[in-house]
C-alpha cells in the first residue's frame, strides 16, 4: 500500500482511465468521429466533471496534474524539436506562426482592456487586471495566468490567481466547443494537405543488442530535458540580481527545451538513429496526456463572484480570436492552411498542447509542417510578445488603461507593417 499512499499513482491511473473514456466515447458516437473530436479533450472534460470541482468521484491530486501539464508541455516541445528538418516547419511557416501569435496576443490584450473601459462607462468598473489577464489565460495557459494574476493581487486585483485559472479554463472551453467545429468547417473550405508517410525501420524494429526504438527515443528526450534543467538553472542563477525576471525562467522550460533539442538534434540522430515518425508519435502521446491533465486540473472557484467581467472579457475575446485566426489563415499560411490554423487557434485559446490536439484532428501523427511551426514560431514570437507582456500589461494594471490601449494599437500596426514588408503576411 505504501506505493499508492501519496496519491501520485492514483492520479496517473485516473489520467490513463480518462484517456480510455475519451477514446470510448469517440468510437461509440459516429458524429464525433466524423468531425474528428479529440478523444483527449473529451477525457479531460470528463475529468473536470468527475474530479473535485464536479462529482468528486476521482482521486486526483491537483498538484500532480499541474506537474504533468508543466513537464508534458516541455517534453512535447523537445520531441518535436528533435525531429529532422524535413519533418518540421519551413522558415515561412515558423515566421507566419510567430506573427500570428504576436497579433493574437496583442489583440487579446486590446480586447480585454477595451472591455474594462466599457464596464467603467456603464458604472460597473473593475480592476484593469480583469482585461489584462485575457491574453495570459487564453494564449499562455493556466500556469502563467495564475502566476501573474497572483502577482497582480498586490496591485488590488481581487482573486487574481483564481481569475487567471478561470480565464484559462474558459479558453480551453473555447478550444473544444468552437475549435472542433472550426476545424471541421475548415476541412470543407481548405481541405487537408497530403503528407508523406515516411515510415522507417526504426519505428518497429530493433537490431542486435540495440535498445527498443521507443526506449532509445524516450532516452534521447530525457537527456535533452536534463540538459534543459541545467541551462535553466544557470540562467536563473545568472539573473539573481533581478529576482522577478529570474523567476520567469522557470515559466518557459519548454522554449529552452526546444532550443537545446535543436542544438543536440544532429549528434543524437547519428548516435541513436532517431527518426521523425517515432518522435511524432511520442509528441502525440505527450499531447494527449497533457491535454487530459490540463482540463482535469481546472478550478472553477470564485466564478460567480466575478461572473460579469469574466464573461464579457472571455466572450468578446473568444469571438475575436476565432475571427482573427480565420482572417489570417490564407494570408499567413498558403500551404497546409488548415493544419496551421488549427494550431494557431488552439494555442490562442489554450496552450501549445491544445493547439497540437486540434492539429491531430487533421494530422493524427503530426507529420505536417504545422507542429514544427508551433515550436519554431513560439520561440520567434518572443520579441513580438515581450513588449506587451513586460510593458503594456503592467502599465494597464497600474491604472493607465487608456495609454495601454493606445500602445496595443500601435504595436499591432508595427506587426502588420513588418509582416507585409518581410513577405510573411500577404496583402
């Protein structure tokens, strides 16, 4: 019994069971199979209903679920980063994804702050953090939204950490309820590009005394993650003179992991015979597990006490995110349009795993360039998001909402002009 006493194994078994529940539901309802609803999302919703926020029937440990999400995101990025160049995005796809992320993040900040101003005009004024939290919850996910929301509590935002989690939860709902039909509609409009199978012997064979191919690929991912930890620790110590900035390093291990994976890709491929198809399957498994855990970990407390600002901000923000994703589609991604839009909208309403989960509706083994674009684009988007994250949002939270709105408009203009001048965004 000692091995089961701390609840970690119970939580892992519950996640496994929820994945099977999702698979069973999809297989038993033909309509869901026709539109390609991700089984992992159904399993995650079932976990939310059966967990502590619902019926309380499953023995979840919320801290374990959060750790699964945290590390699963990094492992997904590493698996995709280790794939050979032909299995990842081309330069244009990565630039397009980066520009799309930057425009969505800034646009969501603008929409959230405009909603705060509108509430003030009708006499229902709220703290500016309720608007500033929208891009964090929708674009960055529960971890960043909870962290910065909690920090903003010192600036007068009530229940900031919980509001961040709630906005992230509603973002996940948009990803499922709107994202799935959006991808199904996109199939009819754009179709699905054919992707070469590219199977290799390493997928299912072993020679001599070699490791089982799956074990070798998992070991390579583990090695990269270990190096990533050392890199993050080194950067954290180097930034010790600025504790607030240093702490942010641990919020982005997935980006450090992707960079380390790209650096070590060639030597590991030569030493272990890595191949894109196996890595894609591992990334897909990580996405499924992370998606289930992320949805099951959502806390719905304090929703009713802030229902008006949260409802307004997330509704307008969700509509704007869908409209911008569709409007940018063919202008950013002339090839494999639907695959890239699925990732862009999923990331814009949740996290990278939810974006990749939507991608799996049209690219089950993630062999298209869209999965690589998500990795490369996320890294390239940092300079496009940083001015808003570091400058505009703190400005708004401090009370200068009008100035923050103006800064968002200016930055959107800069991104659009830059996209046109570089040829990333077609007119």
